[in-house]
């Protein structure tokens, strides 16, 4: 199960954008809400589960989209199920670690 990821430094923090690889390049629409899961934002490289886990554990700011990605982060104790939002059934979660 591959994940698409992009790492950046943002205000001296490690920021991770991560999504389920099959969502890359899609637009998710629900009413007036649109989420563009762009290659520019999420698609620097593809990683497998083990590397995704390491990146989730070591990043300070995480933007994540997709069932597999969000489930993995919850399983690792990163984020909270109460913070999960959905657009057209696709979950997304943003985490800031202090």
C-alpha cells in the first residue's frame, strides 16, 4: 500500500504532506468544498508503510488525506479520531505536534 509524500521545512518545523497514493491528482468535491490532491503538494515521492510510519512519527506538522493514511496515523497514536473530517467520504486530518 504506497503513500505519496512531500517533506518541507516550515518555520523550523518538519512538515509532511501525505496521502493514499491512489488519490494523487484527484479533486474531491462535496457541495461548495473542493480538495485538490495535487502532485505538487503531495507527490514528491512514493513510500511504503514502514517509511510512512517513520515520517509520521518524526514530523511536527502533518497534512494527511485518505483512509489508509489517516488510519495509519490513528493506529500510531498521532492525531485523534475527533479531528477527522471528510469530503465526499474521503477522510483528512491535520496534526500539529507541540
